[in-house]
C-alpha cells in the first residue's frame, strides 16, 4: 500500500512539474523591425554566410573571421562587425539596420562611445 501511495505521489509531482512552465513573453523585442537580424536582414545573412564559408574553407583568406555585436550608437541600433573584410587593416565596421556602413564617425565618438561599447549582445561569432 505504501508503494502505491508513493507511486501516486511521484506521478502527481511529475504532472505538476509539467504544468509549471515559464510564461511566454508577451512580445518579442524586435531590432531593425525583425526578431532575428542574423536570419532576417538579407545583408547580414549574406555576411554571416561568407563568414561561415571563410571559417570552414578559408575561402576569403580569414577576412571574415570574427564577431558581430549589436549596440546602440547615435540613438539607433548598429551592428559592430569585428572582421577585416578585405580591408587590409581595419578590423571594425559599424553598420546601420539597412546594411549601410557608418563612415562619419568622429575621433571623439571613437574615444568615448565606441570605446565604451560593452559588446554583450553577440549576434554572430566564428572566432573565440
């Protein structure tokens, strides 16, 4: 009889655990109008495809090995691409949501804002 009560108690506990799941978020936070920028922004998806190929075969001679982060710059989301991308020396680029490179960065912004990026929002990495 004790074994039966123990079995019933175990079944009840297991059923209770299944019903106590975390609630679904009410809404997903979107960036650049999408839920998953790495898969839904065509320019970023293409860049990541090149990076995957470069990691696997060195098709681009290691120019697409690195990381991509999401940060906030000038009150807008930007992607920090820490890859050489054939530049011959530049290893960090900033891109807007539409894939346009931000070119007009001032020395002061580099020293203050960009140097202070926390790089916590990792979008993609194929390097340690």
